[in-house]
């Protein structure tokens, strides 16, 4: 990866750096926010967090981001986002926020390397799909293991795929996969699904969908890509290997919002509550991308929210006569 992590040049006093726009997260939302704030000449500062480029940098190819008719590598795409933002003066720093104080102005953000004061804060810390943590899962991510049917379903035309999970997401994504796959087997550790009744009856009436009850996946098998899965029946203890082309894991998403728990309104799953203007309950603090979005979870939607959050931050600063 050819990320150019530029150290910020402004002179900090007492190791504290004051910026007009601080952006937490270097995924599509954060880097798009940085582009818009930079073009407004606000010299935004992006803290990357530990996952440079965000979730999309984990994927081999992105085929649903407009402007790339032949697809684009996930890492390459966010690298382009970063270069474009930097061209207009955004700075990207390898640092992770560990505490925030949103009750004072400017806001105070403590990070691993230093403290920051920010007139506006854009939270684009994303979310993390929950993993099974089984052998082969990480190795084959992007090569048969996926956490996103909208993103990767197309690669499984006429293939046999397995979906792990028993909630709404698992069934919604499983039904979506029937557009492409020859068969979709839903693997659930219990005998009953958690998903809503309508989704359950839709899934059960879909001829391509099969259910494997009381079953867990214990291993992903393959060489260059996934060729099979190992299953264990949790009641009988029986272990079987079956051929498989893909494994889709939908056991939940964890928004990276723990830092804001007592300072912003979060929903019951931990997503920061917001609306179309990306505002939070604290004026001057905005959220963009998956940290506030349990619905769409795409590069393009996250990038769009990043742009909107930056535009609102610009308006906020204008209203305060700070630009
Ligand atoms: C394997 C995989 C494949 C995918 N494929 C596609 C695809 O083909 N097409 C598509 O549209 N979508 C795809 N997605 C979904 C897409 O990647 C996400 O919707 C998108 O990345 C969300 O962007 P975001 O900026 O909101 O958050 P993220 O991408 O999650 O980025 C969050 C950022 O916040 C940073 N961060 C977290 N905590 C802190 C902190 N305390 N301080 C500072 N920074 C912090 C992280 O380091 C990271 O940089 C895929 C997702 C996965 C997992």
C-alpha cells in the first residue's frame, strides 16, 4: 500500500494541536469528508485509526463504485481517495482516538500520540463485521469468504454458497444471493431463526434456499480460494466436510462508537443517532458512514455521508464566524 502518511506541520503548544475540522477514521466516509473540508480550505486533519483505509481496504475488488467500469482494488480506491483529499490540503496522521470530551469547546480528543482540540469533529470510525474466528476465515476473506452480499454476490453466479446467521441480515442477504447462486444454504446454530416472520416465510419458500439447523462452520477449506467447509452438528457432534464456493458471514456488525457512549445518543446497537444532515446531539459534532448507518453499509453511501458531514461542518463554522 502506498499511503503517504504526512505528519502534521502546525506547531502544537504543549503537544496539543488545534484544528478546525478533525476527522476520526480513514475509510471512505472520513476521506470523503476530508476532501470536502480541504476544498473549503479548512486544512482538515484525519486520524487513521488502526485500520488504514477502513474496511474496503480488506477487499480485493470493488465493482459497485461508479467511475470504475472494470472494478478497482479496495486498497487502490481508498488510496485514490486519500491522494485527492491531500491534493487540497488535508493531512492524514497515523493516530487513534482513545478519549473524547465533547462537553467543552473546542472539543478535546485524546489520541495515542497526542491531544487535539477541534472546532468541529466528524466521526467516521465505521463498524466491524463480527467474525466467526475459525481457521481459514481470515486467510480466505476476499477469496470466497465475504461479509457483504451486495458487494460480492455477483462473483458467485451458479455457485454453491453458505450463509452463517439466523437474524434478519442473514436471511435478507441469503435471499439476495439467490439472484446469483445455484444454491444458498443457511447455517444456523439453533433450530429456530431470530429473523422476523415475513422474512422467514420468504426464505423458506425460496427454492434455492436450504437450511442446516443446529450446525456451525468450524473450518474454511481451500487453497487459492474456498473449496469446502467443515460443519459440526452441535447436538449430535457429527462433523462433515462439504464442497462450497463461498461463505457469507452475517452474525452482526459492531459500530466503533464506544468512545462516544456517554456523550452522544446511540441506538440500542451502538450506532450514533443522526439524520440526513449528519448532525448529532452536540452542535459541531457530525457522524458519517457506518458509525451511524446500520442500513446501507456501502462505500458509496459512506462516502456520500462523509461529503454531507463536511458540508455541514463548513456551515457550522460559518455560522460561528470561524471562517
Ligand atoms: C470484506 C469487505 C468487503 C467489502 N466490499 C465492498 C464492496 O465491494 N463495495 C462496497 O460498496 N462496500 C463494500 N464493503 C463495505 C464497505 O467497506 C463499508 O461500507 C465502508 O468501508 C464503510 O466506510 P466507513 O468510512 O464508514 O468506515 P470503515 O471503512 O469501517 O472505516 C472506519 C475507519 O475508522 C477508523 N477508526 C476506528 N476507530 C477509530 C478511532 N478510535 N480513532 C481514529 N480512527 C478510528 C478505522 O481505522 C478506519 O480507518 C465491504 C466490507 C468488507 C468488510
